[in-house]
C-alpha cells in the first residue's frame, strides 16, 4: 500500500469514527413535542424575560458605545438617538 | 508490512452517509399532522375535574370544536373565554366545544378553570396521547369537526382577531345540516 492510500484510509477511518461518535452522542438529544414545552414556556426561560428592559439596555448600550445597528437600530453615538 | 484497512476505502463515504441518514431519520420523527378531510380520531379521557369521562364519540351528530390547551400556553388562555363566548352564539344541540388539557400537572389546568370557568368539558391528558393522535404541531391547535366526525378545519395558534373567522367556519358547518355535503364524493377538504 502506498503512502497516499494509507493516508486516505486513515482519514476515512477517522471520519467514520467521528461520524459514529456524533451519531451516538446525538442520541442524547430529545425533540420536544408542542405539548411538552411547559418548562420552555416559562418567562425565565426566554432570552429576554423582560422585553422592555432589554430594549432600554440595548438603547443605552448603543448610545454609550457609539455602536451602530448592533440591535437593528441606527444612530451615530451622539447620545441623542 | 501491508496493513489491511478496516473497511475498503470506497465504503467509508457510503457508510458515513448511511450512519448520518440513520441518525437523522431517527431524530426527525415527523408528527403525522391530522389534515382537513380526515376522520377525527376518537378518544375517551378523564375530565379535568376528575368526575366524569370526556368522549368525542358522545358528540357525534353535532359540530365539534376541539381545542388543545395548557395553563402555561398564553394564547390558549386568551382563547378559552373567547371560545366560550363563541359557543354561546350557537344552540347547544348544534355546536359542542370540547377541550383537551395537556398540563403535566392537571391541578394547574383546574386552577385556571376555577379562575375563569367555561361552559364546556375539558379532558385531562397529561401523557399527551390525544395530541399525539391528532399530530398537533403547535399550541394551541383547534379542530373543527363536522357532524360526521370529519376534520374540516385546523386552526393553529390563537389571536383575538381569529374569532370572526372561526364564527364563519362554525356557522358554515352548522348550516350543512345533519348530512354533511359532499361526503359521498370524498369531499370535505377545503
């Protein structure tokens, strides 16, 4: 077997091993049915449990950081946006 | 020394693809959502207050509005009183509203109904067998079932503005009378 074949075989074996590892470990994932989402529906599970507060913080952040369009809002960092 | 590969090299991409396909097939587990025109699966379950059984077949001959709800599902809670109001617009022998509560803890569903009582029965299905049968994909989902037990309309989600549309659809089914139109020709789908 030449070097090229050896490398190819090694690569393929590694890929197979990784694939199988992924296959086996991903079995730990579970898909929730719509009626099983009680815990996910809790307010403290939301990205922003308080939408208004998150918006206010975002606004202050963009104004202070002179950042533009970070959260979808425009502005030049003059503090007036 | 020559070392034999574990598998012929050309097998590996195929084996990998097969492994991935197997895993995805396993995980995809597509819910077979019940479609309009199909027979509504029958069910019997204990009512939420635990005193009686709720059975879909009991209401055959009436137009049935079947609603899946849970105490943690905000639009469901919006829908309950509105559906109750809608129910009152139709005679009791024409329209029956049946709810299925899917709370793991039935007490939470009961607590909501104590705060906001409604005039229709709620079955309790903490195991989720009934929504599984109906293949619901979102909460809330409601099904309009005609007098012959055929699903005629599937309503996903709920907003206050949906009431007028639901009213029209219920009215249309009520107007069909005791023999649903187009049944013999395999109709029923819209």
